[in-house]
C-alpha cells in the first residue's frame, strides 16, 4: 500500500492526528452501542487486496513492478508475473483470467472475503475491484471495502456525497461481507488524513459526513455499517473511533521494528497487539500478518516511502508458521466474544508482494501458503462444529 516505512514510529504523529485526538477527548464521543454476536457464529477470515499490479496502467503500477525487478526479489513474483530478463519482470494482474484464477485460489483456501483498498472509480488501482465485481465467479468469495482517510477527505463535503453514494451501492451487493449481526463491514485506514487542506475542514465535519453516510445506508433498508478504524497505535485508534463514532479498531499491517528478525517475533508482536487493542475498551478486529519486509521499495525507491531503513525487516514465514498465526487470531476471536463481536480476522495481505505480506500464490512457492491456510481453516471449522473454543490450532 502507499504508506511509508515508519509505521512503527508512532511518535511521528501528524498535526491533524494530534488535533483530532484532542477534539475527541474534549467532546467525549463514545463508540456506538455494543451488539454481541452469538458465541456459535463462525469466525470469518478475510485478506487485504492492494491492486497495483497493472504495469503501465498507472505510474504506481510501473513503480512497484520495478521494485521486484532485481533477481534477488524474483521469489516474490505472483503466479501471473514473469521474468523477462535477469533484472526485469512483468507483473500484470489486471485481467479477467487472473482475477478468476485468484477467486478460485482464495475459495479453495477457505477465505471468506477480500478487503479491497478503495480508490476513485476511474483510477487504475480500482481495476481489481471492478474485475471482481464483474466476474462470473464472484459468488465464491465475498468482499468489503477499505476506505482511506486521505482519499475520503479529499474535496471535503462537496465531494463526499458522490463517494458515499458509490459505497452505498456497493454495500447492496449480495456478496458484500457482513458481521454475524448482518452489518456491512467497512475498514477505514489512515483516519488522520480525513481533515486538512482540501479535505474536511474539521473533525466535526468529518463526523457529520460519516453520520450522513450511515443514514444513507439505513434509508436503503440496509443495517448500520460496522466501521473499523485501522492504524498503528491502539490509544490513538480508540480516540479516532470515539471522535468519528466508529465501531471498532484494528490494523492494516504490523511492524514491531525488528531488524533482520525472525517471523516469529513479528507474529508475537501482532498477537500482543490484539490484547492491547482490547485493553482500550473498544471492539477489535484482529490482524494476522503474512510478513513485513519492504526492502524492495527502499532499494528501488518509491515516492511514498520516506527514510526507509534497509535493515528493518522480518524473515519470511514458513507456510506452517503463517497458518499457525492465523489460527491464533481466529482462536482469539472465539475466546473474546465481547471484544470481537464482528468475529472476523483480517490478513495482511493477499498481494502486498513488495511490502512483504502476501498469501497469493507465487512462481517460487506456488500455493504452499494457501495450502497450509486451508488445512488450518478446515481443522478450525471441524473444531467449531464440535463446540470447541480452541479454534484453529
């Protein structure tokens, strides 16, 4: 995704974040009323999609393709990419055939939904969502949206109505992912980007925009959306949720600051995070991470990564390590029904190949990660059917 290398450095807050937190504390907004899920409701598992793998369709597409061009990064190339020279690759996933194959892979692995990072309809980064929506196979896997504060705030009130109408129409799709209570699931990343120059003028205005969006959804006869703030700091996320009247908190990705560290340390950091999120008293959607290693973006610089540290990364997980970590996230949901009433786990990520998190099949590993995940999910479903609270072990 287009975020920097300093996600772990939570102290580097923007002025907008600081002002937003202060405004929420003064006005004392509370998270909407808690509606618990039935303890027997299955835990759904989703994966993030950031669909930049389209080559010349956008500058971003060409940039991320170049990050994986050096031969030592070729192990990350997805199944639809190809090596065209020693230090040159072509990774073009924006076709009907690729999308249909991805749907079948995800379905076979037992994934319940993809969470698409949202961009304007005309943007090339929306091509993945468009291909999914038009696929004859889309009934094999659900979908939901990850809104981004910077894009959603852009244009302020004048631009919000059109965006909100687009999202309402998407929520009406029968494949849109819902919580066990029937509420459409929406993630909101980089909340601090909502307010600023050429964005919403204030946090009151941003709150009013999301309140209007909820009203629009209800007028269509749909349940109130379940909106999850995503970020890096549990405490800041709690204030963001309070300020905007959001329903839960979670994360897009995880980075504990390890330097050439083993994956188990990243998994442990992420698992400790779940309890830290819950300790705020807010509802939680736990993140499961497939990795963090953006060295390709530092070695071949991209404009959205500033001051990257080439030594700050985690080793790859084995497929079994990754599946075990996801299993723990599912078990955490099962064992914390009050903290996680949405009963869903979000995996980072389906296709963040150059940032270091993926479960999509690659030329190097094939379907090994999805195979391990499928085995874990199948065991978990058998355990749920027996009434076990152990989850995916």
